[in-house]
C-alpha cells in the first residue's frame, strides 16, 4: 500500500471485500464525471433573538420533508427548520446561548453539539432524548476559542439513519479580537458539508446504514445537499470550512491542478500558524478550515482522491470553483493565528482504548448504565487508541486534544492543531494529549466513540464523567435512574 497524505496505514482490507452487503448496494453506479451545473447551496444563518436575561436564543425544529437531492426527483428527508440539513448557527466567545430544539419527526431523537465545550447535561448525547412533540432547551456560556463545530442527532442505535436522512448543521464560533481572516459568510467564508448518499434511480435514499462493515459508502457525493455543484467566488482568497458529514466515507481533498493552499484550523480551532499543503484528509466528523487563492476568470475542481483506506474508494469530483473575471483584493494571511498548546505534564495519566471489530471498545459494547472512565476536571492525560482491525476513527465529547503520534510517527504539520476527532488507521495506535474542561457532574456522562456511525450505533462507544479533583475514586460506576436518562 502507498503512503497516505494524512497518516501511514497498515494493511487494511480492500473496500469491496471488506464492506459486504449494504455498503454500496441499492443505487446506480458511483457518480459519473460531473458537469457542475448547479449553484452551491449555502445554508442560511440561523436567526436569533436576545432574551430579557441577555441570553442569545436560537430555535431549531427537527422535521420531515421532501428534497430534490437529484434534480426533479424528490426524496424523503429530515432537516432542521427545513426539509434537509439545518441553518448555520453562529455565536461569539463569551456569549450565553439558549438552543430551543423542538422534535417534529414523529420519533425520538437527540441533538449533540459536536465539538462544543459545555456541561454534560447540555451535550445532547443519548441520555438526553427529545420525545416526539417535545422541546429541549439547553443553555451554556461559550468559553472556547473560535472553531467550526457542528450539530447532529445522537440517539443510540439510530444516529446513522438520522444523520443519513439529513439532520446536520454547522455551529460556528467567533472570537472577538481574533486574527483578520475571510469572514463574509457565504461570500469569502464558505461552508462545505460533504456527504455521500446511495441514491436510487428514482432519487430515493437506498441502502442500510447499519449493514456491512461500515454501513453506507454512497454512490453520490453532495456538498451542502447540492448535487453536481459549482461555487462562484468574487474574492482572491476564500476560506472554506470543510466538514466531513458522511456516515463512513473518508475524503482526501485536493485541487485538480494540485495548487497549494493553507490549512488554518483543525476541528477545535485555529492552528498557531497557517500550514501550506496540497492535500488534506478528513474522516467522518472531522473539520478543516482552508484558505485558497484564485486568479481572475479561472476555474478549478476540488476533488477527493482515492487512497488506501477502506473507507474511501476511487476519485470523486466534489465541487467546481468559478472565479469572477475581476476579483476583490483580500488581505494576506497572518503569520500567526493563535497561541494554543495542549501539552501533558510529566507522569500524566495514560488510558488505553482497544477498538475491536465494529461493536466494542476494550472488549465491551456500549452500556448506557455503565461509567467506563472517571476524569478529574481540568486534567490533561494521554489517551492511546489501539486499533486491531480495519479503519476506525475516534471522537471524544467536550474535550480538545492534540495528536501526539501515529505508530510512533508525528502527524503532518497541518494536523497538529486542536482536534476532537481523529482517524485511526487499521492495525495502528494513535496517541492523544487530551485537555478536559472544568464542568463537573458525576451523574451525567460524556461519550467517546468511533464516528463511523454504523460502528457507533453497534456499540463502539463508552462514557466518562468529569468530577472535582480528588473525588474520582468515590464516584459510582453505575448510573442511577436519573430523570432524563434513557436506560
């Protein structure tokens, strides 16, 4: 196998032999060469109001609908405040936000704020179900630096289907006084939500997200829900906030002409300095912010290049970027973006997590009543993720972490910023320096899990609580029948 741009892979099974029934079934052949005839949809910014108590209020309604994912062929879908995907929530560090979430799906779900540092009672994991017709109103103060986060359902056993049907949206965090970067939303600061779907000839969603080794690896890639898209740009430099919102597929992203661009942020915020590259790799749930430069009148295709992982397959065109004949000037990128360091002290606690098959961690499937780990507030630890089989990745709620190494080798420079999700190649060990927050609650857990959603739903997930330092040994490892917990 050849070396990946992101991490070095050990031997992994080939896609078609590993995936089995359900991974590529139920639809036409993988997408043909695109003609880029549809203008890229930009998710609208979510409106907000400021309540009398000074809290910024956003309202999101989970609902069913029909969406033309393929032109002229309506598909049954789910969305927030619409038939597919959701609006982009945007807030600032220091603000207190209240998210008023109403469930009109006709079935139970949850909403998880992926990448957000917040109390466990507000996190939206599987212990916080929203019944049909009910409303959930979590509230928290944003204390973390600027980042591209997102929101999606997290009901245990049903996450893959709910996300696949369209329930996802971006949650952007700004920081007053931050570096000067492209920031006109939808103009030179553009979200790109990448998702692959198995679309049948009639446009319906086909395939079963809970079958096969990885679930869905679709035959059609949508960007912001747009098939065959192009993006018209009018500025010389454009910031692209890229989210891998797919259930399982990995994307190795580069421009067709191999032009170089700068990575300015990972999942959990800005890098300390821009890193120039010609390719980035994102597994499900990961984000990257890049800044690319364009010349007047040019056109270039953004692509995903087939690599050696068993969760990507073949070369895929994603989006054509069409530059105006006259482009507005853009300020140069700052040499420094942040001053953030996630280090661990000498003698830091080390925790090891073994990923087995697709349904367990450390030999145990997810148990909603079991606390797997107890962590002291403010701790900095080393987590070792040991993958004994095919490709996985690993997401930890609430935290930010830095990738220390993959099988002893450091990650590439562009992947050294703050993260919350990491690709774990087959037959490899990834070590993380993990930074925990200050919100404590022995009764409400956070999750850690594989973000390949078929694996998460099958039980490749554990949970931890954050408690005051010195109380770790007295915390019960079994959750009581707390109000709101789904047991």
